[in-house]
C-alpha cells in the first residue's frame, strides 16, 4: 500500500507571524525548511510529492513535484490545500488511494510517519498524528474518496476548520513521543527558528 500514498506538503499560508514570508523557503541550518521536509517525507511516499502553495510556483524551482494552488477562492486555509492534493491524486495518480499531508514548516518529521498512520487505517477513514497530548490536524493520512465531501464542506457549508472536518468522518489517532524532540515541532515565529537551530546543533546539525 505504500506506493498508493501521495505526500502533500501544505505551504499555502501567508506566514504572517514570520512577517509575511514564505516559511518553507526560510533557511534552517543553511537549508530551506522545504528541503528538510521534502527529505523527510519523500522516501515515505513512493507515489511522489505535491506542494500546496498559492502565488508564483516558480519560487519553488527545486521541488520534485507539482505545485498546486487552492482550487477554491478566498484563501480558506489548509482544507483548500488538502482538496488540491486530493483532486490532483484523483485526476493524475489513479493508483493513489490516500494523501499524506504535512505542514511545510515541520523539519523534524518522523521517518515512520507513513508506516504508522497506514497501519491505523481500518480503525477509521482518517489516520491522525499526535504528540505531547496534542493532535496535529494537518499531519494526517486522508482517503482520496473524501474529496467530494471536502469540496461541499468548503463551498456549500463554508466550513474551514480542519478539526471539524475530521470530526465529521472520524480519525484514528497515533501518538509519537516528544523526547528527545517533538517530531511535529512547527516553526511559526522567529523564536521557533532559534529553537530549531538549537535542536540542530544538539543533533550535530544533521
């Protein structure tokens, strides 16, 4: 089933707490965050990767997959990026049954993310990652078959909350330890970047 998973990196936000910059292009340890996320996620998704990002796609020249804009207007958030990934999979990757979404500012993703989420399928249609007692709504494995209801959620119900959409369908939650580090640490502010640099230093800048 591994080959039936498409990896989707969500990078459609405005990065307001970082001063309106493209967070995935910020450098951590001399490398863009996007490169680090791609390096972690890519080997787990043999069906390939896609990037959810609005604006000029040419600013991601080294990304090894399509750059997908939101399919609905108004920048409604991560659910729109997820819909872009599900639509792409249905239309261009017929063998793909699930999309594994992750945020573009999480450089320490676990290397067993796809494996453990995939093993939880069957308990519920969606498999969701958690750590430190917190569920990470944008780190999840989604069946492509949810795309029609997701479009209705965005267009007809005008619902933008990822947690509410997950609650509609149900999810199996899989937890990871937070020691020696939280693998789902995401970098929302400048202080988070400094903390991540310290983590890299402690890991030998790997």
